[in-house]
């Protein structure tokens, strides 16, 4: 079993994986936020439902706890929510949130409480 970009094998940490952002020109100005152990495989599955195969990954980052990181991104983008995990938001804003919000939450989760 090989490791991925997180440096972990899937059995090392089942919570590890990626938070990713995708877009599709059929829905201009919309960005989907998702998480998966293997975001490339997940995005290939999206393509099967699109005759034009137009889904495009615009960002993906590895996390030791992908669900906590995804939750932080979804929370930060809540004012732009449209449906499910789709948001009416610029790519730049979505990328900024992906690069900043999860780190704050994950740092809080890993910081021991002070007395």
C-alpha cells in the first residue's frame, strides 16, 4: 500500500484526506466544497454525470482530519450557501477560505486547554 501526498497510508489514519473545491461551467460562479480520502477519484465520479466532463478541481489540500477541515470551510462560506455543498462564491474567496479556515479549527482541536 502506498502513501499519498499526506504522507499517510489509508490505514494509518482513516480520518486523513483532502478538502477540495470544484467548479463546472454549467453553473457559473458556483463552487462545490467536498472531502475525500482520494479527491481525484471522487472528481472522476462527478464526470460520469456530466456529458461534457467539465468538472474542474480548482483547489485541494491534505488534512489529518478531513471532515473537521471541511466543516470549517463550509461554516466559513455559510453566507454563500446555495444547495448541498454548492456555494455562490468567487474562486478566489473559496480558495482563500480553504487555505485559512481549516487551519484555525484544526489548531484549536490540537491545542491543549490552558488552566
